[in-house]
C-alpha cells in the first residue's frame, strides 16, 4: 500500500512538472514623444517572469507642455 501511494505521488509530481509552461518573455518599454515625431521607440528591454502578453499604457506632459506616451508590453517568443 505504501509503495502504491509513493508511486502515485511521484507520478503526479512528474505530470505537474512536465506540464509547466516554459516561456521566454521580455518587458519592453516604448515611448512616443514630440522629439520622436510621435513614433514609438523602444527605450528599454528586460527579462520578465510573466508568461502572458500584457500591456500598460500611460501619458505625461514634458517640461515644454508636450504630451508624451509610454507603454510597457510583455512580449513572448512563441
């Protein structure tokens, strides 16, 4: 009985580990400003632990009163 429980636990553990999704994602920051003629430019990229595509956007006024946009996107390789 003890061997059956041990075998079952080991089997469940192996299945759970083999089903974990391996992902390669980056957190990428883009800015769109007056200086870039409001074209999106990548300003930074760093590894991300998130495994799903996600976007965060914001805007602000620079010192000259021009609006600037910033968005952070989680990008993942297929």
